[in-house]
C-alpha cells in the first residue's frame, strides 16, 4: 500500500506542476490581452488627438471660410467622446485585490468561508459603493473634486464617482434607434482608476465634524457577517498605521416577504443523508466517485474502495509477520513448565510465614549474562583490557577545561597521576607479558624487513630499462674503482710524508737527550 500511495503522491505532484505551468501561461496570456487592449485604446486616443489638432489649425488658418464639421452622419455628435473610452480591459486576475467575496455575481452575495477572511491594505477591498471619495490624480477639471461612489469594478480597477469626470458620450444608432434619433449623445460619468481616489471620512473633533482625506487604508479583524443582500465586506477597516476604526456606509438591505410556498428553515437545515465514515461504508455510492473524478487522472486522491481494503489487510498481515519472533523448543517448554508463569508470580505467605520456593526438577535456570572466557588468540586478557580502559578513561577525564583556575596545577600533576594509575591498574599482567613481548618483537622484525623493500620500491632506478640500468651500474663501478685508487694513493703519500716527519722528530729528540746528558 505504501508503494501505491507513493505512486499516487508522485502523480499528484506531476499534476500540481502541470497546473502551475498552465497557471503561468494563463497569466502571461492575460497580460498580453491587457497590453493589447491598452495599445488599441492608445492608438484610438492618439488618432482623435491628431484629428482635433489638425481641425483646430484649419479653423484658425481659414477663419470665416472654415468648414462646418457638425454635418453628415455624425451631425449633433461633434465634440462628444467616443464610447471606446467607457470600455476598459480587465486586469489580470493576480492583480485584482480585495477579499474574494467582495464581488457580486448575478445580484447575490458570495459566501465567505473561514479560510477566506481577508486582511490587507490599499483601496481595493476597503472602498465600497456609497463611500465619499476625493480624486487626487487626473485632469485639472477632475482633480480635487469630491463625490460618492456609485459603481465599483475590482476586475477593471476603477470606480465611478457621481457628478465627477462627466462627459458627453456619443450614442451609436445600433444601441437604441429611437433614442438615437431624438438624442445623439448622453452625459455620463467616465470611470476613474481606483488608485487615483482617496476616502473622505467625517472625523469627529472637539470643534465638530470635519472631512478628512485618508491616505492609507487597512482592513483586518474583527470579521462580522453583514445582512443578507448587503455589499458590506466582512472585515473592519482602519486608518493605516492606527487603530482608528472607519465605519462602513449604511447598507441598502433588501426586504423579503415570507410566502406560503417558501421552504421553512427547519426543512433547509434538516440532514437528509446520513452515513458512517468507514472503509467498508464509503460516503459516495460505487460509480458516483468515478463520475466526479476521472478514474485514471493524475490528481486523483483516492482509489477503488475494494482495492484499498485489500491493500490495508495485506499491509497489516505483512506487519504482523515482521513483528513475529523466533521461538525455540526450549523456550516453549520453559514457558509451559514454569509454575510461576502459570500462577502469575511468587505465592503469597500466610500468617507471616516465610515461603520457600523449591525449583521444579528439570527447570533450566535463566542466565542473563554469559562469562567471557580467555581466548588463546588474544594478546591481553579481559582483566588487562579492563585496566587499560579504566586507565585511558580516567586519564582523559583528569584535566578540566582550559578556563579552570586549577588547570596549570593539574597539568603539572599529570606524571604523578599516571604513576598512581599504573600502580592501581597494571596495564599488562605476568601472564600476558610474554605474548605482548613476542608480538612486539615480531612487529619490529617485520618492520625492519619491510623497510628495504619499501625503499627499493621508492627508488627511481627501478623504473628505467634493463640496458640503461646496466649502463649506470658500469659507470658506478668505474667511478668506485677510481675513487678507491685515488684514496689509496692519497693515504699512501700522506703516510710517507708523515713517517719522514716523525723520524726527524725522533732524531731531534734523541739529539737533545744526548746533549743534555753530555751537559750533565
């Protein structure tokens, strides 16, 4: 079963890597689509600006002869904004901020689970519909204006502020023919990027209430569940860097009327399917799980129930075989014949009497240790080995750390301590001394006999050819003979010279003696 689980885990990792790669390419595709839309919008804007500059120059150059541009099919739409400026591309999904439940889908609020409780900073997720905001970046006619947020789009990263950035947008004929015939344009608010606005909060001061622009917003705990149908997030927002709480705008709650055909809450919360979690009673019927998850998919986390049951039983059987111990016939007989094992222990004494337990005949005494006999091939006996172990252990633990104040005194007392240890624990007894001496002599002899061989192997002359070796041997012999001849001649001449000097000195001494005797 472990092998199956390992294979399953490897397959899941492969599927996870594949999903990550697909997510990476998906992000790149979203970025390309966003950039493509931005380039198209910039091209249209540049074309409109160039045409307007050209028309303005023609009007200035021609003066009263300038043509009337509000004619033709676009009559009544001169000076209006193209609808393309109302359409913006959606941001890549990984750039969309705010809580996962801060979106509305088909007018219904998405539920927020325990794992999705959001905490973060910035405008995304902390500004909702109904907040008063101030535009801090943008054109001159828009910058500094304050309004209420009417629409919020986190996918596009923009907000629509009431009565701010208003423009006349042309209405194409295909949108509403009846309205297009009567009115060629419509005044609407063009969305503003959410990063270009700041929240306006009415702060209570000792002098009263005054509007304050909050530069940084922070969202976090506590998380409270709002009323059903409300667009209020679950988290609480604060002024960035402080614990000053900023209340949410008053939500627009929906009023629901209970009808006769509505399902009661008790019926909704009633459990209609009960099951027992077990390997023999799976939560899903057979065949349903294969419809939910493909049978041979790599990211499948479970297997067939019957297959898993057989594998678990097989693993338990193999583990039981591994835990079994080999029991000899002697152990089996001892287990059945020992009365203490059968009765559960030593019999209790009655009236304070001492109970004498007699061993059963044929009972094999339990031996917990085995005596170690002296082996003939060992140099030292067990006593010598114990003494050597004690000697080395106590000697290694004699000196303390170098930081100890008595370190120098203890270091000076090491020789005396060694002598006392050798007296207490002899390293070699009289029985082991001959063997130790013989082994030492054998090792010394072997080392001496191996030394010339090692030196011969290390000699570079062994690596040359035979002819070259003979040639060098002849040279060595000739040089040796010349050296001997030269030394012999040198010592011969020296001996002759020294002998003449000694004879002259002897004669001079004799002459002096003769002279002295003559003088006397």
